[in-house]
C-alpha cells in the first residue's frame, strides 16, 4: 500500500492509504486500481506499526498484510519502502 503524507498545523499529519489495487513491475513499478482513504490528524508521537495495523483494520483488512510507503520527495520507482518495524514508521513520518 503506497502512502502519501501531508503535514498539517500542530505537527499532525494525514496519511492517504491506497488499498484494494495491485502492484505491477513492468516496465516500471506502478500501483493501479483500488481506493484512497485519508487518515487525518495523525499524531506523530503515537504512530507505530500497531497503529498502522489498526487503521488498516478499520478498512476491513485482517491477517498478515504487507505495508509499503513512498519516501517523501521520491516516487514509487525510487522511493518505495516496506514498513516492517516501528523504526520504519518513524522514517515514514519524518
């Protein structure tokens, strides 16, 4: 699930969660289809992999799920990263 993040006032931020689509890898990486759901007013100090899982759970997903994000200032071809740990989440919200 690629993510897009927007900072708001007060240090809060919004994550746009892309889900229900598919990744394709030829000729370049792309994500097609699905929906985009905003998760607004996220608090950086409490954001963790568990929090991401809780957010994704509200969208109806359960079980083992791979989470991905695109690094700020990059595109899907040179900035796609997998979220595996809370440290990865901290990198995502920088």
